[in-house]
């Protein structure tokens, strides 16, 4: 994992291999969905390495000991609808007790600006470590807006996780939210005239859910 300021690029061979599978136009819906979930789990392993711990007393079959457990309120996973839903299972595989919120955004087809249509977050959000997930960070508009909404609701400890990012989106998110940690599977070349990431992997939501 390579880090620069608040941005962490995942260079693990397993993550890179699975991203290549996602890119392939011949990868079907079932395999695509599984890869998204597996990548989220591998990235989550790294992104959650700084969760706070506290010592608790546990009785083993041999004796009683003091051993660490995750401290404080449980983790919150917040997918940006709808593609972000594909990453939730990977995080929950690591932390099954995590709460799940949802943020619904749609991108204006003309201006490419994000608009909110739904926001539901677990309480008390200000006491939780929040992981916002979305497979693609293109212009950075939706990601920035989602973090804005969470902060407006009181969220403070925020991480953003995406599988593929365009440099433009990464720059936008870093500029608007320099206080959050950003985890990226791969940084692609850039955006085309329709604000799609190139080479990218197409529409992540359509490929996860088998829609057009």
C-alpha cells in the first residue's frame, strides 16, 4: 500500500489481479459481483488497520487473560447508491457487527453534477468510524457530496474507499475533504467527454446488478 498525505493506493497483487478481472468486458454479472465484494474485503483489511482497541478480560479454555477488542461504537459502512452496495458485503465479512447507512445520489446527465435523493445514517454517527464506499470515483462530485452530507449529520471519523479513481476525481475529493482518508484500488488515466473513467470498467452499477 503506497500512501501520500491522506491518499492510499492499494498495490497488493491480489487486488490488482481482481481489478483486471473487473475490467474485462467478458466478465459476467455473477463473477463481477463477487470480485467487487472480494476487493472491498481486501481493501477494508488495510483501511481498518487503525481502528481503536481496548483491553477486555476473556476466559479461554486454559485460563483468564486480557486481550484487545475493537473499542467504542461500531463501524458504519455507507454505500453511495446504487453501485456502492456491491462493496458492503466485503466490509461486513470483516466486521459483521458494523451498521449500514445509505446515501442516494444521481448524476445529472447534462451537467454531471450530483443530486441527493436519499440519506439514512446509523446513530450516533458522530461516534462511529464511517467508511463511505463507491466502486468508481470519476469527477469526485458524488464522493464529495456524500462526505458533505455525513459531516452535516455530525460524522467526524470518515474514510472513503473506491476501487478505481480518475485523477480528476481524486484531486476533487482531496481538495474538498483534506481531513479524510482515501483508499483507492487503482488510479486510471482520466475522464472522457462523458465523464466516464478511462480505461475504467464501464458502468459499475449496471455490471453489478445486471442492468443496462
